[in-house]
C-alpha cells in the first residue's frame, strides 16, 4: 500500500544523507528501518514472555536465590 510521508526539511535532509550513505533509496531505507524496529519489538515481546514464564514456573528457585 502506498503511503505519503511528510517530513520536516531537516528530517528529509537527514533521510537523504542516510540513504546516500547506505547506497539505497529513501523508500528502501524507511522500509528497512520499519522492519528493524518491528524485529526489535518482537524480540522484546518474546524475551519478556520467556522471562515471565521462568519467573512464574521457577518462583521457588528465584526466591531461594534472592536470599
């Protein structure tokens, strides 16, 4: 789906500089940044769920270790 992105002139300049440094288009750079942010969010979600499960399943062990 096409989307119009409105950036301030300074932000557009920064985006252009980043795209040039990465030898890619501004559109490809934005898509890459979105994917990277989504992957970080998914990794945090997975990690928090895993830690919640460990703390729930091993509460007795964690209590002993904290003493």
